[in-house]
C-alpha cells in the first residue's frame, strides 16, 4: 500500500545519468545565492510545488524552473546571479 506522497523524482543529468532528486539540492543552490531565509523558503516552496507533477526531469529544465521562479517572485538580482552561475 502507498502511504502519503511516496512518489519520487529523478533528475536526468546532461550525461544521461539519472539521480534521485533531493530537496537539499535546491536549498543549497539558493543558499549559495542569498542568506535571506524568507527568500529561500518562499522560493523553495514554489519550486517544490511545481516539481510535484514530475517523476523525471532533465537537469536543465530543473535549473530553468529555479531561475524562472526566482524571477517570478521578483528576486531579479538573485535570478540573474543564478542564471550566470548555472545556465550561462
């Protein structure tokens, strides 16, 4: 029997390797950009809601979700910083 949300998410890396998604990945990416816990928590929650419909996601797509979420929340400077370190 399935309990609660047992659905796991996998991330496909650019070399084709598949790893299990861990929410700490997003947290550490955001922590590298800002120490503001409110920004980190708001962004994380919105990202995790968006990821709930996936069972597998390409790394680049995950990075675009993080970038677009930061931008959508109007954290434009942080979004630019993320883009420049992860996507450019």
